[in-house]
C-alpha cells in the first residue's frame, strides 16, 4: 500500500464495510482512477492504516465511489 501511495498522484482511501462474502477492505484510488484494494481486520483498522499512509480517507457508505474509478474500470475493460 505504501508503494501505491508513493508511486501515484493524489491517492485517497475509501473504507468499505464488511459484506456477507468479505471482510472490511481499504480501497486506494489515485487521481487517474487506478485503484488497489486490500482486506483489513475491521473498519477502524482501515481508517488507521489510511491515516498512517497520510492520505485523505472516506467512508464509502457515505461518499460512494468516485467517478474516476468507474471511468478507469471502463477504460480497462475496453482494452
């Protein structure tokens, strides 16, 4: 995760709540829309990790996913 933050511009973190199939996750999204997702033990840990990375952090329940991530995913599917 540190490498993703160090090698991308404008990374923001989004905390995803646990679902029936997966536990809580931390999603890092760069300004390009490129992203990476990692499981974390719980949402509190996700917020702590984002804080230690020094990036803005949001709860996806309240903010939703940024359009740049959806745009990046669409571009990747067309390849």
